[in-house]
C-alpha cells in the first residue's frame, strides 16, 4: 500500500520540516497490524517527494483475533486486498506517522504549515465503490484536480471487465494538514469499510477531522454514513450535530442582517432596488438558466419566477433554514406543476467545487462576498468563475463610501456585524478587474440606488461577461 506526496514549492526540501521526517534517512514505525515505512525517493530544491509504504500482515491480523483457528477461518480472511489497496489501515498510518503535520504544526516552519502549498498526492491502488464519478464528487468540491486510471480485473482477460481499483493523483494548492485530513477521512469512505470497531468515539473523530469542510460538502450525508459504517444511530447523531452547528450561526446571520441592514436601508428601499437592478442585468444577458448563489430567503428567486424568460432557476444556500424560508416564500408546495418544474432549491457551499452549478447561463451573488473572509473569498472565486463558469455573473456588495450617509451608523462601523469587509468603489473595481484577468471575464460597473455626487451609490454592482 503506497502513498506519495510531492511538494513543488521552494525550497521543496522544507517538506521534511512539515512532516517531521528527515529526507536523508528512512524511518519505520510498528503499527500493530503491520509496519509503516517513510522514505524520500526524490529530494531536491524544486521537488521533494515523500513515500508512505504500509506493510499489512493479514495472517497476523487473523491470528491475533479471538476464537478458534482452522476450519472456522474463512479463506478471505487470509487472501484479500488489504496489504495492497488504500483503506482505513492507511488512515491509521497517516494519523500515527504524520500526526504533527495533520495537526498543522511545525516547530521549525510554523508559517509554512499555515500556507497553501502546491502539493500532489498519489495513491497507487485506491478502491472506489461508486466508481470514478464518486471519486470526483468527493475530491473535486474540495478544490483538487484529479487524474484517475481504473485497473482491469485481469489484463490477460479483458472480458472480465474492470476492477474497483483506481490509480489516483490529486493536485491542489492546499495546506499539508488539509490534504492529509481529507485523505484520512475520504479513503475509507471510498473503500466503504473499516478494519476496526466503530462506536461513539468515531463520531467525535469525524466531527473533529471534518471541521471547516464536511458540514457544507455536497456529499456530506454519504461521507458520514460510510465513515460510520452505515450505523444509522451514529450517522444520525453526527448529522444532527453538523446541522446544529451550522444552523444557529446561519439563523443569527439572517436575524442580524434583517435587523441591522434592513433598518439602515429600508428608508431608501435599497433591497428592492438591488433586486430590480440584478433582475434587469440577468434579463439583458439573455440567460435562460440562472443560479442565485447565496439565495437566502428567496427574494431574487421570487422576482425571477415572474419572468417567463427564465426556464430554469436554481437557488443555493448553506443554511437549510434559509432554504425552508425560501420555499415558504415561493409557496413551492402549492405551486402549479409546470411552474414548480422551473425552480429548484439546493443546499451547498461556495467554498467547494460543485458540479451541480456547471452549465448555467448566468449566476447572481447578491450581497454575498462581503460575508467571506479572504481564504473563503478566494475559494468562491475559483468555484464560480473557473469551475461553474457561467457566461454572466452579477455581483453586488455595499459601497463603504456611502456609509457616512446612513443615520445611526457610527464612523468606521460596517453595516452588518458579520461583514468581513466593505469596499470602496476603487477597491471593488480592482477586485473585479483581477477576477477578469485571471478567469477571462470582462467586468462593467453600475451603481444601485440613488447616486450621491460625493460618495457614490449605496450599493455597487459588477456585471462579468465572457
């Protein structure tokens, strides 16, 4: 069982500091079920590759179990793929051998441990019960570029078909800790098995390892079920906790947003003006299939449904409760069937690549980007402009220069406590121009709301076209 990780930053040999493993010598660790060997087949300033070779002793595993030997033993306990294919044995080895790296700590290079680095991971034989499609649905939303080659059952007998084993290479700019954590969780999910007993402590382990990415992963439910070996009570407990951790925050944001921003903006009907402006740009683009990303309670969705031009409308939000409220606002349960076929609400996050968002004519992000801190903003940029890549993207965000015109808003305070930033017109234009250069879009800028001669309009909008 072989895993290699290659770093291509400079100096690449600093990978040894991140892994706490010296590139100049091999190391071995006894894991009980076998041995893990760490060595470096490639070491230079431009590229450095570490290999984790896991030797599993299946005979030793069987002999170590309680119970009679001999006739009661099944042949499959001795003859199986465990010594060769990536599985939960590899996850245990990663957690034991690369514990500090997976925790994101490095005494010698702490700043490097916190950085996103160009990394490549290769798994020589990864069982994937669900095929290449599932493989991609698990890793691509996390930002990985994936190459997968499926192995035949027997090269001498092609008529036997293909095996469930893939040679897989993952490439991404990620923290090393994130890469190791994703492998730790997702390898046994793809294998759909574990070599050890799964109990309540495994729920805690999954929630700890999945912090920051699992709750909004498009395949969250499948990951939870498989990781917990389809034990219904454990999976339900894990999903309830993931939802409970998500929803109060989402509800808090919605409440604050309603109380604070609407109080500020209601006198000038800014919310309605934003929807009208975005709707006008979407109609002008000629789009027929439209995404509302961060749809909230469905204000824009309701406006889109009134226009026959839009044949397919999808609203996505990270908050289940927001989607429920959007459903209520749109009266989906009582909507005529032909009208109901035009609209769909989906749960998802802009932090992860989601193939459900690909192939649409246009997307709108109405007052969304200011809620994202810089790393999440960068992830959103790639997922919308590089991966989903609609022909037209409409983005609105507050104009911070206009804040001085709002009564009751102290100097220096943002319109909403959850805003990570509020940009000036120049800052927003620089961001949009950078998006255009990186992803092949041409932005144009329009004011939303009554424009003040000195400070501009209260909302600024960019319409990206390609």
